[in-house]
């Protein structure tokens, strides 16, 4: 399953217990008629996948739905659901290394080559 939207919030990595369990949360806002704010958690080594992303980025997150059953001290059974991410991809258009979009001149801005003859040696391998 996947969730797609714009990053609204990225939390800090949290560590729990003596075993060092790690969790990091991200909230994405879907882009549909009724936008939803979906919280997805990344756990353990997947927490670091969020490092390159910032608020405002458009992303696609691959998720698993998780469900747990818990019996409280009074004997009542409770159920909890979570959305767990395992991959995140940027949907941002790739920018050139300079950061600004590359300006590509129109094709008619180039002069046609005039010094080409059929007799010249062609060293291309195909």
C-alpha cells in the first residue's frame, strides 16, 4: 500500500526502553477533495530514511498496516492500529546540481551544420 502527499511534519527520532527501540513519525497531507493528515511511523533502521526530506516535499510512502491487541489490568481487551512506513520516495522534480532549473534554448536557436560531407570518415562503432 502507498500514501502520497506533501510533508507537513517530520518528528525527531525517539528511543524507548533498554533495548533501544527507535521510532520516527512523519505526517503527510493528501491532495484530494478532502485532504487527510496521515501520520506514518518509521521504526528501527528505517528512521534514517526520513533524513533527506523536509516540510513541503511531495512524497510517496510505502506502508504496512499493523494491528495489536492489548489486555489492560482490568481484563478489558483493546485494539490499536498503526501505519508503518518502510520506503519513502521523493516526487519532487529533479533539480540540477546548481539548484536552479536549467535553461534549455529552443531548437531553432541553433545554426544547422554546413560542413558535413558524405565522404568524411565516420568512426562510430554502429
